[in-house]
C-alpha cells in the first residue's frame, strides 16, 4: 500500500504543461535564430537548462530557464563595447524577443544576467551566451559595470540524465519529492542545490541506486538525516557534473530536514499515524489508501467533493525568502 502511495504521489508531480513550455521555447528560439543566424529553426542554438533540462522539474514550475548560444563573431562587439557591453547585449536580445511579442501584456525585460519574458502563467528566463572552447559557456552579468560569467549546464544535464538512467528513474523521483517537500513547508532551496545534494546522497548511500518504491520510507529517513547533517558553515556545494559552486546563504533546508526526520524516523508501514506524518511533510496530496481511510479506527479526515485547497487553485514554487514585519494589537480583553 505505501509503495503505491509513493508511486501515485510521484506521478502527480509530473509536468502537466510540457506542450505549452515547448511551444514557448520553440517560439523564442525561432525568433532569435531569425535575428542572429537568418534561420527559421525552432531548436538550433537553444537549450532548456535548469531543472527542466535536468528533467527534475515538477508540475507548477514557475519559470523555464533557457540558454541561447549567439554567434562567436558577436562576442567582440560586446566585449569591446564602450560602457557596459553586457547590459547592451541583454537590451539587444530583449529588443529581438519583443519583435515576437509586440503585445504589451507580455512583459519582456533585461534582468541582470537574463532576459525575462513574463507570460500569464509563468516566466521564461533567456540567457544569451557564447560557447567556450571547452564546451562551457560565458554569459553576461550587467551588474557592477558588467562582467562575463561561466556556466556549464550541459555537463550537469548529462550527469542528471545518467543518474536517472542508473537508478531506473528514481533519482528524478527523489529530486521531485524534495521539491514538493520544499514547497509544502515553504522555504527557499534552489533546484540545482536539490539535485546536487540528492546526487551526493546517492553517492554516499549506494544501496539506494537500486531503490524501489518499497524502499522510499527508509530512503527518506536517511535522506533527511543526510540533509540535516550538512554543515551550516559551508559556503557552497559543488554541483553535480560541472562542480560549479552552488550557494545557499540561509541554509534553511538543514533545520527543515531535521524536523522532517524527527517526524518519520521511528515510523514503519504499520504505524497508525504514518500517512498523517507523510502528508505533513509532502502535502495533503500525498495519497492515503482507501483501506486505511475506511478503517474502523481511522482518524484521517477525507476531502469532501466540494472542498477547495489553495494548492489546487494556484501553482506553488517557493523561490524566495519572505520576512513580514508587523505589530499585532488587540483592543480590549480576550
């Protein structure tokens, strides 16, 4: 029963808008190919990167990261630009994308290192880049007068795809469930850090390379134990594949993982409150088997047909830390 619940939950996390994402990706890629290569190609020179590229994104993702590789001959123009060449590059790419979306309801803006195209349901972050001789890329950072940064997403994508294949798809599942936990609890943890730490966890616990859904309860006990044991003083982690530094200033995941571990560390499949604790960690959508729901001694509250939940109505993808400062005043006696 528990294995089926884990499998059903993983299936519920899969992207539901892949076709829409592909349409927007091809549309932007085609426009930029027309601008910079005189081509109508919808795929050449454009790459999905980030969690979409690594295939670890979950339904409700709030943005798509894409890389567009510009002709090497254009690099000199911006590198020798009088002023902030990186900002000029972003503005030029922004202007070319705007030709595809002249409607003012779709916002196109240059934003530090990327051009952001804001649609009604999510954002596309376009990173213009130039390929280096080693297969990595340099991209513009317009801050502080402008500099070039290095990134190597294809190596990260390759390592992710290899690990997904090596684990029969479970690396992807685990990364997706960690994202669901992050969104349910409500804290910031970057997608590359999620995938990196899960990757490191599997290296430390090779027995889980051949994991099945039957093993997921013990796996997450060990995973939360591993996450809560990370060094709070550590400045960065080396990402999977590229080994580029991945930063997490707040390291909120360490304390959150400790709480999650304490919830399930003593649980077994026979524990009466097992599904209650798993829903506290992963959200109300973690399924409770019918036989448990209908048990004479069941304490689980079932959803009624007309009941509404916020996560059903709106996509949730926690990306930022929010602090609310307020004074609460109560008049009179209670």
